[in-house]
């Protein structure tokens, strides 16, 4: 089922569904048929009240703005009908975004015991079809007033902002001013990702280990510095460039071309009007995530992604072609060191600079080969994608309450529970990605893929539905096929079995996700 728009749902209809929990008696529209009985129910999905599934179907739901003549499913809106069941900390959540990361967040929030409803704006067809959230496709997330109005109408008590762009644009600022808890940093704090120069200056001031660098707007000066430093060397666009603004130049000529690409040709627009030229660090990359409430920080489980498009970490950088959790390289000792030398100084430094950070800090680290010590490569101010997928499938804590605690400055003393074993996600992308690719190619057998083994979940990043109801690819990275297992070997075997089940001639995937953590012989199998 495609994402519903505000117009197609109808204002009265949406409000009625949302306000059902205010009634002390079960309420049903007169033209609604139900299978099963309970004082608690959900639209368009099988849900559980006290762990008992109650499937039901809502037909011809009528509102003042629209009437639906076809069967209508209102996915994942959990509505409590008994007043005594409602606790003051129950919450309706709005997730902002439309990718695989947002699908994973919706999936985890839907499983949160304290979460009464999950909306996603704009969402995507896969999120809606899975029943993990109710998608509001025509809510303009770039319009803070529209988002605030929606939150007030439907009693949203927590907004989780997935992508970086709305954060940098100040959505969290506006939500907090309106009295709506928002998990995600202010625009000032989001500069940690929005400007690499800002992040580097913070590292200098507060003694956070990072690669040596210089910032340039003049191409000639940048090239002179590159010549002095030699290759390999790294060239980065200062601003947001959709994960593509970093070029690792192995020769001087490649470095000069990268400078021209950004500063002369303007390939990344204003994001590349200033560049950072940075020393090349040799070692193993790792992703480190911490939840932050402005003063306190708690680490999440470790994860490691695969940025290069090709097997063996070859080809151009991408947004990420797969990930696994936990990452063996992040030992308890190293986690403690990263918190002490990188995360805590960042949190305290941001507070001292007058821009307290509330949200998730995603530190891209390099564990240097020569020293074995971590250095900060970059910060992202939101959950990574696809790392979020493996983290959310392993999380067993009530995500809604944890994120609310962060918003309230109450993370001190919070602990997180994780499923044992490992998880892996394999990204399926459109052929040609990260370059140009064809849109509209048909994908099938997705339901079958989730049935090949226990604990398999297909997260949608770039899908839509065609006129025949088929899933089609509309993005570069399209699916995140995710699986849990008792160890990484089992998680990998399950994930790739699910990938093989999916019929998508227009897609491709890396066949060696997890290669750094598994014996090389494991990748000689047919995939």
C-alpha cells in the first residue's frame, strides 16, 4: 500500500483515529468490520495487546475531507481504548525522513512498549506497506510551521529527525521553541556535520585527536599545500554533499583534479566552495555512535560499514553498501578510550561554545595502523545509514523512552539492552550507483525474502509502487536486507540467502560484507 497523504486520509478521519485513546470505551466507526475483540486495537495491522495479536480491517473509513471507496489500512497507529491503560509517558512519535535509516527507526519505535503511534513524513512505499508506520507523504518537512501544526493536531510527543538536511536547516530549533521534544541537534550544533571546518576547529580547540588539515577557498593555495604534503591525501567539501564530497587522492594529479572539481567546477555547489585538505590516515575505519542529552553521553553498540562500492573495498565511495554489528575492532577498552578522548570532549566543548548537542553523535573513526589509537575522521549528527539498520534490529530497549530521556537531559543512568549475537545488512543498489542509474526497475519476491530465515527484515530506502502495485526502484541505494544470527557467520548467511531470494535484475550488491571480521574463505561461496 502506498503512503497516504493528508488529503486522502481526511482531517476528521485522522483526528478520530488519534483521539481514540481518550475514550474510556472502545470506539469503532459504524462501517468498520473487526476480526477479534479487545479494548485495544490498531489500524491496518496485526498488533498485540498484552502480547496477543488482534488482526482487524478498517473498511471505507469516512472523514469530512474524503471518503475512501477501497479497503484502507491505517498502518501502525496503536490506539489505547482503556483510560486505565494510558500512562503519562506514553507517546506518539513522528519520524522525519524517507530512507532506510528512517524505516529502521520506525521499526524499532513500533516495537517500543510506550509508543502509541508512529508517523513517518514523507516516508516511502515500503515503510507504509510493512505496517511499521503511517506515512504522511504530503507533509512538507522543509516547512517547520507545517510540521509543528501536524504535531499539535495529532498529539505528537516526540519528533525524531532522520536526515541531516532538516537538522542543519533548523527544524529541531523550531520544534523545541514550539514545545515539542525533538531528538536531533539544533542548527548551530548540527554544524558538526554541516561544516567540516567547524568540526576541525572544535577538535583543535578542545584537543580531540583528528587528522592534520588545512582549509582553502583558493585552488592555487590548496594545490601548493598538497604539493608540500604529498600523496596520498584527502580532499573534502566543507558542506553537505550527500555523502559524496570526500575524495581520497592516491596521486598528486588526482588531488589537483579534486580541488578543481570542487573549487573551480563547483561540482558540489556551495557545499564545495570551501575545501579541507587532510592527511591520509592508514588503518581500519569504524563507526561509533553515542546518544547525547546536552551534558551526558552513552555509547550505542558498535557497527562497521563498507563505503566503497565494490568488493574488496574497491571503486568510488558511496553512502554505504552494508554494515555489521558488533564490530570486533571496537573492544571495550577502545570504546572507553573513544568516549574519554573524543565523545565527551566534543559534548563538553559544544556546551562551552553555547550550542548544546542533543541527538546522536555518529563518529567516523580511523583506528590508526601505526599507533592503534582512534582518530576522528568526521562527525555525522544523525544515525548512520546503513548502520542504523543493524543497530535497530538488535535494540531491545524502549527506543521511544530512551530518545525522550535524551530530549529531557535525563540520559544519566540510562542503560541499553541489546540482543546477543550479531546483525548484518546488505545494501541492494540500482546498477550504476553511485553514478547515474535507471529508475523504475521492478523488484519482486520481497515477502519471500523475509521468510527464508528467522530474524530477517528488509528495510526500504528508495522504493515506490507502480500503477500495477509492484515495488519499483526510485533511488540509488534501494533496499537494506538485514538479518540477525547467533554470530556474524549466521547473520551473514541469513542476509545473503534473503538477498538471493529477491528478484531484481536492475540491482546489484557487494558480496563480501563483513570481510574484515570473518575468515577470508567464507567469501568463496556462491553468492
